[in-house]
């Protein structure tokens, strides 16, 4: 399943500023496959905190291999000692245990999250121990496919914006102006700044 957007969203964003118009014209429609398993996405977000992408992938791979599959039942069945041997800290293990407890007791319903507004979704996600605002926003975008996520806490987004627009600094106030302009399709706009950030040949934008 991919983030749903098309000509309407791209036409809307293209009119917001010349730079975004050029990004969309250059990259065309950028497909983004969603992480459909929200539970696994939450657990992997705990694993990856304060780690490089490579280290996070290694540790997450160990956990999944040990559990056979990333489900509440399988993860809960792993002892703290086994999780520690995978490379998880005591704090991250406590986050995982807290999530599993909330799911078992019913204080958290992952299916219910899909029915919430963006505001209520982020509020609910950040109520989970170990989930900060940036993590919640990334889950909303990459796992739940919300179309209006534009995160100040996302260094990749800020970096892509600064490079594309030639900003020396990118204050929260400036980003909020862009966020307001791109709404209700902030997630789609984010994809183009991510693409530019990762583009090894950026000189085309100056032509």
C-alpha cells in the first residue's frame, strides 16, 4: 500500500512556490510504500532511538530473527535478557514492555488509531512511553499514510528544505509558514524535500 496522492495534490503544491514546482517537475510522482504493520513500526522506532540507521537495522534484525515475527505475543515472549543480548538498553526494553502491557490491557488500540484526526492521533501516540513528537509524526506519515505531516523535528526535511531554497538557517517560524502553505498535503511536500536531500546531483535546480 502506498501513500495516496496524485495530480490534484501535485498541482496544488506546485503553485505554492517556484522551488516546489521545480522539484515536482523534476522528480515526477514519488511513490512511497507504507509500513503496514504499526506494531512493528512502533517497536522498531524504540530500537532505533539514538542510533545510526545501520546499527538500528542490525539490532532490529536480531530482535525479529529471535522472535520469528514481530507480534505482541512473540515479542512479549522474549525475556529481558534475550532482548539485552540483541543490543537493547534497559530503557528501550521498558518501552517495549509498556507498549505490550497497554495493548493487552486495552488502554491502547492500534486499529482505533486509524480513525483519529491527525491532532488526536499524535496526542495518542505521544502518550505512549518512549514515543516523542517526531517519532509520532514519522509513524503518522510512513505507517499510517497521513497526508499532512510536515515535521520541524525531522532533520532530513529541514536539510532538504534548506538546500532546495538556499536557506542558511531554517527557524521553526519559517518552517511553519511553509507547513501552512502546503497544508493539507504537507506529507506529499515532504517527499520532495527528502528526494532532494538524497539527490547526489543537485545542480539541476540552479539552472
